[in-house]
């Protein structure tokens, strides 16, 4: 009998061990790269772009929930760019189209949050808590000047 030829049981065991190792590795990678929720992404962006400003947690969460329902956020290409930014930010920022989409969405989130909050209505935004209460329905621009003629 030739001992150098592997037995069928040994081959089956090696194949099963390899499959189990591959499944465990892919599961670990999935857990490591699992992106946060879109709402948490919006909150993280606002906290990053508005450092040293106390943002009301409840109104921030309400804003994030409403913002992810917006048409801007629900574009398929935008979703992919955000997913990339969550899972692999270093790679997402090196892909020009993804980086542009991420920056566009970040600017939209910050702009909408600031215009719908008390940010422009307080003397010092760093000294007070900023609360989001929704954008004004008629004109969200706090710098608009209306003349009575």
C-alpha cells in the first residue's frame, strides 16, 4: 500500500477545513467593514464639520433621520459612495467620483442643518447648544433681505 497518496477522507477533511476557514475569514471581514447606519454617518459628518459646537443630540438624530429620506441621499450612486466612505474611507477619498459625491452630500447635510437650526440666530454658536427645528418653509436663507415696496 502506498502511504504517499492522500486518502479520500483526508481530502474531504482538508476541503471542509478550508471552507470553514474561508467562511470564518469572510465573516470577520464583513464585521470589520460593516458600515454604520446612514443616520450615524450624517451625525458623524456634522460633528466632524462643526467641531467645538454643542449639537443637541435629539434634534440631530431627528435631522439625520429626515435627511437620509431626502432625494439627494437616496440616489444609488450616492449610496455606494457613502457605503465606501463608511467601510473604506481611505479608498473612497481616492476615487474622484466617489469623493465628489461624498463632499456634495456632506455640504448639503451641513447647509441644511445650519439653515434649519438656531445656529445663525444665536450670538455665539460655540457658547450655546445648537438645536435643529427644521428649515423655514418660505425661504431658508437667513441672509435674505426683503423690501417692502
